[in-house]
C-alpha cells in the first residue's frame, strides 16, 4: 500500500509540473513591479504557504499584515497522513515562503519541494535546532512509557534558551533556502524517521519555532525585519505567560501522569516534569495492540487514573473503551494539529486551546 501511495504521489508531482509548466510566470502586475528574484521588493504582501494549523498561527502572528498566510491542510483534517493536491503544489510553487514543522510531521515535504522549479522560495523548517525526542512506537509501552519526566532537565533550557534570535537567523536563513544540499552536508535532513514531531505543544519550544519563522520571513522581506521581530516579541510574550501558567499548575499537583489517546504530548510532559502514558503511538490513526490496551488499563487501575484523554480530530472510541474498563471519565486534551469548524467559529486559537488543555490537565492531575 505504501508503494502505490508513493507512486501515486510521484505521478501527481509530474502532472502538476506539466500542468503548471509556467508556474514561475508572474502576473502582469508582478512582472512589471519587480524582478522575480526579489518578491519582497514588491508592494504586494508576501505570499506564505504553511503546512498545518500551528504553523499558520505562529506565522500569522509574526507576519501581521505584511503577508498573506495560507494553510495547506484544511480545517478539521488530521494532518499526519494528508498529502497535497496538484492545486496545493501549484500554490507552493507560486509562494515566496513555505513554512512547515518538520521532524517528520509532513511526510510529503521532500518529495514536493524537490519537484519545484522555483529558485526563490524560502523554506522554513520551524523545528530546526530543537532536540527531538525519540518516538519509537514499538517500545513506548514496554519501557514504562518513555515520554516522562526522566529527561526533564533536557527540555526547554538546552533547546531554547541557547537558541537566541541570532541563532534562529543562522539556522533558518542559511540552512533552509531552496538548496537542500546544505542540509545534507551538515547531517540535517527532513526525514526524521521515528522522532516525535509534536514540538509545538511545549510553549517553550513553540517560542523557538516562532523565532525560526521570524528569521525566514526576514530573509524573504529584509526591509520588514524589524517589524517581524516586534511582532514575534509580542507573541512570544504570550507564550512565556502560557509557560508560566503551566509551571504554576503542575508544581503542586497530586499526580504527574496522564493517559492520552496518542503520543503527542511528550515535549509538554518533558518540559513540566509530567509523565505521558499514550494509548497509541505517534500517529493518531495507529490502532493500539491488545498488549498496549492491557498495559494502559493496568496502569490506570494501579494508579487510580480517573480521566482518559481523547482528541478532537480522530475517533474517541479507544479512549472510551479504556475509560469504561477502569471506571474513569473522558475529556479532551487537544494536540492542536488542526482546529475544527466549531473551534474556528468560536474564535479559538493556539493560546486559547492551550489554556483549555491546561485546565483539563490541572483537573486530571488533582483528582
């Protein structure tokens, strides 16, 4: 199945290049206004394509009104297995900047970007420079649910405080332009295999992603670099407040463990000295084995867990089954891989959903 999927995707890329063979052709206004190699010199806003919701939120807050930011993965769609259409690829081809999380989250990224003919596209891998957690799905349940507080000292401090604005400039603007050979020479590739991509769920690591995005936008439009920095600083202040709220909430909590539907909260758990006990692995579509189910049920009974978390974009059936087995209730812990139509209508955003996550965690950790 994987082979046919890759083959279909490869054919899609070829067809897209044929259909959009003039993908680099600018509109009349673009051609008259400035050379194609200097999109930032245009009076028009930057055209920024981002992979999925957290990248949209971070990019929009940094860009402000200086860019049109478009999300590739539609609202309400689980992004792990999403793949771009020919129209999506054509949109990337025409963009000034492409922002993606990396760390293996966007399985399609290399195949798409390698197929592009644009020589001016700025590519920003938001997770660049972050120490990624291993996410071996086979062994999570055999080794005491490895996403725990055991490596707490390595969160945030080692990956974020040393990576200041200058480092973000170096990492993003030098390593993440259209030349993929630079990444390969430095041992940095987009194929992170079994590493955990969910870095945006730690407010501290989200700050680092914002800085990387800031650096990429500044490369695309250097004349607006100061405004991008001001916007980033303002948004980071909110993330720092969120970080302090999480610290305060877990400091005196009765318990430090929580059971969640899939292994999305390893970075958050690591950052705040908590222990994530995932039912399934890194992909929310992964079906847990009978042994995994039994292991989680035993853990819940032994530790008298009263809340089993599920999430919004995938079925809650497995979480409900375990909750019923152990006499617990279910509640939402949102990995913010995308917003539902209802959340969008309610005006929710990353900060708002993270506050909901904080409230849900606070309650579960004190039962």
